[in-house]
C-alpha cells in the first residue's frame, strides 16, 4: 500500500500542474481577446466626428489695382472664407463693413503682374488672412480662419 500512495501523489501533483497551466493559458487568451476589443473600442473613440465646414461668403469686389507698366487695371474677385468655428463666423458677419474695407484697401494696393503669375493668388490669400487677423474691436477673441477661397477672379 505504501507504493500506491506515492504514485497517486505524483499523479495528483501532475494534475494540479496541468490545471494551473491550462487556467493560466485560458486567462492569457481571454486577456488578449478582451484587450483587442478594448483597443478597437478606443480606436472607435479616437476617430473624429465628421463636422460640416463653416463658410463666410463675402460679396464680390471690383477694385482698381495699383498702376504698373500696362496702366490702370481692374480686379474683380469673389471670396469665401473657411472658418474654424461659429464664433469666428459671427464676428466676421457682425463686422462685415470693416472686413470689406480692409480687403478693398489690400486689393487696391496689388499689382496685376503679381496676381497673374503662379503663386500670386496664394500670396494674396495669405495677405487676406493676415489682414483679417488684426482685431476689429478692443476685446475680440482670436479668429480661426482656415482658408481663403477665391470663387471669382478676373484681372483686366
């Protein structure tokens, strides 16, 4: 009988070790499956929500350009501003006479030769943004102007 007790102890220890190994393997598999589910859920949360762009349309301008080698020239342009938030849109609409005045002053100082060469419109768009970033009132928050879109553009 003494011999059977030793053999059953070894069998018992072997079964305990097998149970511990199988439980830990099952736990690791469960952790990996749950971890992937959480990472997919976190990726779904990171995906930004689609939001509609906000545009501010400015009525077209007809402006005399600065004199160059060809004499007096005209610029006819329509502009829409893509803004980052509703507050910027409201500020620009509330101050539209100031916006139009600033843009008229900016456009009238341009040369036709600068506007017609490649990159001239991009430089003008940068100047428009810089002009409109100057505060129109004493306590104005920063404006979020993302892009200047020329909807009409004729130099004559």
